[in-house]
């Protein structure tokens, strides 16, 4: 059977590993053209699932809403950090300064992959990657979520995205046979673009 990766984050990790190219930054640059420190608002799916179940079981008599977010906005963990962690897992990346040039090269390499691998890739979410992401200065309020987390088995705090988590995603992809088992894949696994 064919396995499709449902999570755009895991698809991005797979695609970075397979194409070996990343933008110098996934984000808008500052006025001097330098990459900026920012935060990627994501939570591990097992944590999010546990929180969803836990929140549904809490007794309440009122209407409640929760912004289920990674509220560690000052941790400096961004998609750029994720690319660094892909490299620390043994997959060197060529960093392309111009975002549009990176996207073109990235898409060409994704399209050059076998069909089954394209199904696991970021091809269907290129719109999400088409432009540098804005650097967020405002974030959704999360006080209700943080207060509820203190009462849940999944809490009492939201986890940070970590290098170990990115390495685990890569290992999981290897164990599923979606990525080669060797950290630095042999030439037969590299995606080439004709004429490059």
C-alpha cells in the first residue's frame, strides 16, 4: 500500500532531505536584507491530539474557545532552525539566498522525483512556501489554553519544537522506508535536474 504524509511540516522535512536545497531564510528579511529571528507556531501532532481529547473531557458549563498554539514565541525556533536540524541529522543543504530561485530549484527537484516520492513531498503545498513568510510580531492569545493545560495529563506546558523531534521525524521516515536508512544517502537517492 501507498503511504501519504498528511502533515505539511513532515512533508517539508522529507522534501528538504530529498532535494538537499533550502532557502537561506524562509522569512522576510529586515531592512538591511538580513534574516530575522522568528518563531514557527507548531505543536507535535501527538501532543495536539492528547490536548484535544483532554479539553473535551474537562467539566464545564460555559462556552469555551482555545487557541491551541505553541506560545513559546521567544524561543527562536523557526523553519530556518528546522533546516539547520535537518543538516545536523546528516543531510547537508545548499542554502539559496534568493527565495524565488530556491523555490524554482526546489520545485524542479520535487517534480524530478519518482511518482511515489512526489506523493510524500511538498509539491501540493508549494503555495505555502511560495513567498517568504512574514515575521510575526503579534500572536493569538493563549491564556485559556495555558490555564487548561495545567489541568491536563498532556500538560502542564506546551512542548518546544526541538532538534530531537526533527531527528525523530527523519528516523520515522527511514523506518517507514520513505527515506534511505543512511543519514547521507548514496548518489542513487539524490534527485538530479537534467542539465544542472
